[in-house]
C-alpha cells in the first residue's frame, strides 16, 4: 500500500509520542528465564517451518525419504511419518 512521505512522517511522530508517553507497569516486566524460553520456542517453530519447507522442496526435487532422513539425522520412516503429511500434495 503506497503511502506518502508525509503519512510516513506523521506515523513516525505518532509512534514517537506513544513511546515518550509510555508509563511501564509491573505487569510489563518479564523474567529473563521466561523471555529466553519464549525466544527459544519461537526459534524452534521457525526452524520446524524451515525444515518442512525444505523437505517439501526436496521431495519435489525427487529426493528419497531415505536421503531426507539421513540429512535430518533420523530414519526414512521417521522422516516420512513426520513430514509426509506436509508433502502429500507434492
């Protein structure tokens, strides 16, 4: 959605004002351990999505489940059970 330079500057000013006026509350604080856990869970989810996409591309390219399993450090059967549903349309 194209926006004018003025709209972008106005939005930046609005965000800056909200930031300057922000008053933190105790509910805003997150323990370091909880933050690290959230980051790790997000990283895992991203990695799983990348693996699923790579497996789908590998299957489209003709790689066998045995080869895919080897690359993932699991058996061909485990790879097919885990990622087969993702690649059913391939």
